[in-house]
């Protein structure tokens, strides 16, 4: 699945496909995370925060990303972005 292309399509559809859009964000973020692209992972999860009113799931994923990075400076960058 081309997650980036799917996201573009879903973003244009609006609220009718909100859960599908969030799932696409999470799948794309996971793809980037596995590839070691932590900045791209964070970028995608920040987009998910903007679309998820509870913010619980994307913030949890960002927390996990920061925990596993073991890079204090990068973790502080994340903290400043999501507060």
C-alpha cells in the first residue's frame, strides 16, 4: 500500500473517513519508524494529533518514539513541540 498517496486521498475526503485517515497516519508513521526515520515519524504523528480530538493515541506513539530514541536532545525537541 502506498500510504502517502492514500493519506493525500483521505485528507481530501473530510470527516467521513476520519478513522481510516487516522489508521493511515499510524501505518505511515510505523513504516517511517521501522525505517529509522524518526523526524518523518514525528511529522506524521503531529498531523494525526491535529485530526484526533482526544490526542491520546498519537501522543502515546510520540511518547514511545521519544523513549526508544535514547537521544535526550531529540526528546526535548519532541517535548517542546507537543506541549
